[in-house]
C-alpha cells in the first residue's frame, strides 16, 4: 500500500515540470593501445640449442576492457634460408604486467599464434607496463646456413 502512494506522488511531480530540458553532455578520449621501444632485429651468430635472447618492450592500452596480446610466427620455426621446411624450433615466452603466455614455434607450420586477454587497469592505461619476450632455441640445428623467422607481436584493444 505504501508503495502505491509513493509512485503516484512521483508521477504527479514529473508531469508538472513543464520547463525541463535535457542537455546531452559527452566527450571523447583518444584510444592508445600500443607496443613501443622494441628492438626488431635479433640474431644468433652461432645458432645452437639452448640459446636465449630477451626482447624488452613497453605496453600501454587505455581501453577500459583491457587488451589482447598476440604472438604470431610467420614460418613456424627459424627457417633455413635454403629450404622452407628445414628449421630450428624456438619458444617465445611473453610477460608484461598480468600477461604471461608462450608461443611454441617448433614444427614449421606457418602463421601459428598464441594470445592472452586481460582486463583494463589504471596502470596499463596511464604509465603502461614493461614487458619482455624471452626467446629460447629448443632444437639443435642440423644444416649449415642462415635461419630466420618473423615473429609478430600484436596488441588489440578489447
Ligand atoms: Ca614454415
Ligand atoms: Ca573496449
């Protein structure tokens, strides 16, 4: 019974406010979702099982939903320059703030990827976080020659 009385009182009030006008107030903040300060060339002069390299980078993303980080191997391993499917496997372990995942590039299948999504945070949106990719050679090279792969790091706003 009480409830009914309150509702009818509000209805009477709003129908009497003839001068009400709605203002639409809004704004926009530019999207920043990026990886920076990353060196793009890494070379093992005497490629061997167990070789490691650390690639540092900075990550910033101001999407409230956070971001998805993806590592993609173009060749699926370090590919011998003379032969598409003779290669040397490696792993790429990425850590940055809440991100922690590994891409295995060991069987030569092109365009394999690994990814992880995390929610947004003040830190990720303002100062950003530092990250690293630890590369490790996981197979013993058999053939002479040069070996290469293109490893792509992608950051996408959620
Ligand atoms: Ca391949
Ligand atoms: Ca979003």
